[in-house]
C-alpha cells in the first residue's frame, strides 16, 4: 500500500476504512493514450488529496471508469468504502456511486437535455428529493460561479452544445459536488475554469476534505501550481502507461 501524508485528519484516517483501495490491480484502457495499472496497490483515505501528474497526451478517462467499477480489471480488486466492486450487486453499486463526484476530462453531457437537467439527473436517479436537489444545485451554482453567476444561471437553461467551455466547466463542478460526495475525482478540473475562481475551488476542496471527502486529481505537472496552496498534497505519477503510487507528502 502507498503511504499517505499527514492531511490533518490522521486520527480519522487511521480509524476509517480507506475510501478507495487497490490491491494488485492490472488494468488496460481501450485507447492508445489511456492510463492503466500493472499490479498496482495503493489506497486513498478520507481527507486525502492525491494528485496524479499527467502529460498532455494522457487520457485518464478509462482508468477512472475502472476505479468506479464501470470497467472490469484483468487482475486484482478495487474497493470503494470497503466494498469490492466485483462482489457488489447492481443496486449496491448504484448506491455507492451516488457518493462519488466526478469532473470529466471530456464533457459527459447528455446533449438532448439542458445543462440544468443534466446536473440534476444523477441525484434524481439516486432518489434525492427534487426540492433538496434543486436547492443544492442553486447553492453551489452561486458559490462556484462567482461574478459570472448570472451567466451560469442563464447558460444552464440551454443544451450543452450552446454553452461556452468555461461555463460548462463550472457546471461540471456543480454537478460533482452538489450531492456532497465521499470521493471527488477530478480530471483536468481547471482546464477551462477562469483564473479568478481557482482560490474559491481550492477553498471548497479543503472544506470537503475537512468533512472527510477524499480528493483524487489528474492534471498536467506544469499545472501543479494551481494546487500550490492546497495543504498536504500526495503525488502519484504515470510511468509509461501505468499509474505509480508515490510517497505521501508530509507537511
């Protein structure tokens, strides 16, 4: 297992089941630039912030889908909240995934729905009461939009194809956090976000970590300065086409 750094939640992490755990996993993605795992073992504990340094050509999408139990592994096990994906029935997997937020490398929007309906869709599927779901989307829309709140509210009434990338990226963040996930997986999450929102996003990340959410970020190494003021970052890397667990940063 990888070592984890001192995240400020040491006593909680030691007593808790790892949020996400890999045991001797072999996985190969479908694309030429997909990232895989070769007998990979590691764990992500509540409150951890792990950054995986990518190169520009790396595509983490298949790997993340495997982490969520959506793609089968060739060998080994992946457990979320102590439950092995392969041993869970469909209903159990479905409910577990309701506790995971994800900002995709691509958009992953249903093109025929408005952005607003896209954002609400996951919570509706997982049985979140409609009034609460709408309240949460409005709350996070205000917080994550900053001075562009009006533009974001207006854009969410449109279909994704008619919304500019920087606004869509904010909407991806809203979709990822509005159900208060136990695990937040971020694939190049600041690629289109306007610079003025970076500090607010890091503030939200720290807020979630304090509540026990584990954060896993995939981003280019030359963008690591975006997380320079995130405390206790644990750095993993990609060697060749495979994920490598690094040592925990102790701060």
